[in-house]
């Protein structure tokens, strides 16, 4: 299956800087507190520069979340494309759940902010839809569509549970569930 096209945010000049700054502000203060002024200060640009690239603050926030989702989807592709066989792919799915991807500084916090942003701004549901589609496509390198959907939900569910719970589900337990599903 061909790798899906990644969103293109590699624009010249300060647009990429603004997007990176928006991610930092969202991580630190939340999407609801991300303003032109705060993001401009973080990016070291004038608010006017931001309005040149983005018509609304929500467009900046959406672009930041797209960049984050692209990074996660790319990690899925890198990891799952290394699988030698289906058994190895199951192991790699367990690694996706239990590995460093979610432990990156503020990564889960950004994901929770994305959920809130999309819930409050349904016109940006495409950000989540695209991310889920790319994640499932990476899983479909080794698993059928139905299994990929179940594994994607399992990945999301366990990463949330393990991020927020005092009792972390072990990798062995997670792998056993992955093996039962796939």
C-alpha cells in the first residue's frame, strides 16, 4: 500500500516558525489561551506577520495540530515498516503504545488539547480524520482494515489510560490483547 501524502507545511519564511511557536504556546498554556499576541511573541514575529499567513487564530492552531499529527503518523510508518512479519508487527504495535512516542515532552497534553479543540470547533474535524486515516493506513501494512481500526482504537485507549492512570497496564498485558485482536 503506498504511503499517504503528508500535509505540506514546509513553506518558506516565518510560517513554519509560527506553527512551531503555536505548538509551544498550546503545550504551555492550552489551545484556548493561544492568542495571536502570545504566539507572535513566542515566534519572534509581529502579529501582522501572522495574519499574513493565517486568517484566524484557529487556522494557526489547526496548522500546529496538523504538524503534530504528521509527526505521530510518520512515527507509525517508520516503526511499522520495519516489521519482518505479522508477529513482529504486533510487537511494534505494543512498542507504539508503551514506547517513547507518547512520553515526549508534552505530547499527550497536546493530544488532549487537540481533542478539545476539535470538539469545540467541528469545522476542524478533518485534522483528526486525516490523522486516524494515516495511522490506520500504517497499520494496514500488516493488518486488514477491520483489525487496523481495532488496533488504532487500542493504541489510543491505552495511551490515554497509561498517561492518566496511577496504575499503568503492562506491555505484556497490552501485547496479549494485541495478539487476541490481530
